[in-house]
């Protein structure tokens, strides 16, 4: 089978007996080329099946019109919705999106950051891997004026754009809801990482809600997880249920953990929500499917993705202007009360 040959401006120039520079300028509607020639060149290009190589053109100008996205995984509903928001905003401004997954590995994240840089992306959106404690690998973007936006999982100290929710307030609202439903021994699952702010802030909101309502902050009820998986949630909940004085409520920082809590409780004959009320986080589709369906905190993933991409594009358009690199975009959350926590 004969290999398909891509039509180039050289082929058009040869057919029309014109200089390649004339063809190039005509395709760009350059003012030095007559309307007659522009029309003739474009018509010939269409007939020959010419497709402009936008990537090569971008690289010649050191701009790929591509936004690099570095996230833990695309399988989580929150992150897939985040990507959807990024693509909507990017496509609107005629940017493409290059997605890479760290799978929560620091080393993989470092390698992928190098790959994004070598691919000359116009900007980078990143949600950090669970293992990441050092963000020096992102300095290559900042040092070369490539806009960088951290979203959701953000580092504590990095002078760049970020798009987040108020995780402290979200954790506070989730815990307060359980207290209002009559819970007095409320457990909490959190992440073991001391670097990222996300889980630390949700835990801080949880603790402050307990203290404000004069409830004991029992360290036996707070379990740090290495990974936010269903299996880790089951192990943690069994540990909680084995306590002499077991919890009557749980604030889980992700809906998959809330699902593991509900199913583990049911297997042990613990009634939901009468004996054990549960609230999750993210409003993943599974939270509405499981029986009983799960109360949760909304997490506006698509809006966060749009906001992150818009920050990149705004920064690129304002390249010659002074842009506040500390700009933080906060988006609101709300409590969705469902069967898993509704006692009153």
C-alpha cells in the first residue's frame, strides 16, 4: 500500500509556479499579497487537501498553543470533570490540551513535568501527586515565564496561580452537619501527607467544628491514609468499629471513602444513619447510586477546570503586562444532605 503523502506549501508552490514565501503569506492573508493570488492559493490548497501544521508553526514561534495538564489520574470522577472544564475553556480560545497522569508518584510527576517543558507547552495546570513534597521541578516553568496554575491539590509555598475551594470551610460545614444530626463521636479520615494543604485544611475545619460545639477531639477517631482508596477506607473503618467506644459519625474527605464506610458498617450490622452517620466529599456519581445514598460536599470540578484554563489564557494574553502571580481563585461548596446522614 502506498504511503499517504502530506501536502506541503512546497507542493502548492510547485503547482502554481510561485515562491513558497508567497504561498505562506497568501495562506495568512498577508497584506502584501493581492486578493486574486490569495484566492487562487487558498482554492488550490483546498483542492490538494492541504492541512496547516499548526504545531510546527507554533514551535517556530516557541509557542505550541497547548496547555499541559498534569494530574494524579483521569479515572477519578472529580479529575475527569476537571479536565472537561479545562478543555471547554481551552477549545474556546483555540488551545489544545495535553494530559499526563502521575498516578500519585512524585518521581513520575518530575519526569512528566520535564516532558511537558520539552514539548514547549504554553502553560501548565497541575494537581499534585500524593507523594509530592518538593515542587522544585515546577521552577523550570516559572523561570521561563510559562504560566503555571495549581488546582485542588496545591503546595503550601509556591508563588504562582492556584484554583481551590475553601477546604477549611468545607470540612467545618461537613462536621457541623453531623453534629446538627446528633453525632457526638465523629471520626475523620485524612491524608498522611504533610505537604499539601487540601486534606490538612479539611481536618482543621473538622477539629474547629468539634471544639466550637464543645466536643472531644479524640485522636483515636482520626486516621491518616497513605492512599484514598476503597480498600484503605475499609481497613480504616474496621479499625474504627473495633474501638471500645466506636464513632457515631464520619466525615470522609472523598465519596469513595464514604462508600467504603457505609458498606463496611452494613456488613457489621451497624445501621446507617441511626447508629453511624456518614458524609463524603466531591458529589461523585456513586454517591447517588449506593444504598443508602450518601450525603456529600459539592466540589465544582468543571468550574475549577475552566477557571484554571482561563487563568493560563489570560496570563498568556497579558504577557507584556504585570500579572499578579499570587492570584488565588476560590470557588464555593455546599452540603448535599442525603440518606446516609439525615437523622432529623
